[in-house]
């Protein structure tokens, strides 16, 4: 990959999006404690085919790319291993966390790297640890409905 070239306006939009998303995550986290949640993990490619998710997924991928290129102020990272995105550590999986029974629906979207997504370790275990670490969720409150990232 050569040096990324991003126009000033594109970088400004991405940075504004980065700040909005940070604020959204903060609000989500403050709402989530002791609530029951649904956790869904799947491949990014599958999520891109979901019309409800596609714009959020592409936004998240743009922020991951902005981390690699240094175009955003924050460092976006894998939800499981907390390593920042690099050319060698690219997002492959997507996790959504939705609080059950909250209207309007509130879902958090986060990405999982190729290393974690294809490791022989149980991805659900890594996700459960991340939920406790980042969101303060006990695993008993989480319902894991899907886990298709694991390697065959
Ligand atoms: Zn990872």
C-alpha cells in the first residue's frame, strides 16, 4: 500500500464521524450496565449484505482505514485483542451488541481482526472478555446468537 492520500474535506468528514461515534459509544456504554444484551458476531462480508448495517459497517471500515493512515485522531482497534488496525491486522469480523427492549433500537458495532477472527481460540470467549472489559457486561447478561467467524 502506498501513502494514503485523503483530501482535506474527506479527512474532516472522517474526523467528525470519529468524534460522533466516540460520543455514541460513550452514551451506549452508560446505558448498558446490568441490561440484557444480544451479541452477534459474523463476517464483515456477510454484514455488508445486510441493508440495515451496510452504512454503519462501511463507516467503521473507514475509521479502521483512518487509523492505519493516521487520518483520524483516535486509534481504532480490534474489540477482542485491542491492537490498533494496521495493514497486517485488518478487520475481518463484525460484532453487534444490542440492548434488549430499548426503543429506539441501540446497537453498537465493532470490528474484530483477522488474527482473532481466525485463531483457534474460542472467539466467543474473547468477545465475552471484551464485553466485560469495555462495557462492564457480565456474560450472564449476554445472549450470543451467532458465531460464524470460527475457522472450519
Ligand atoms: Zn484482534
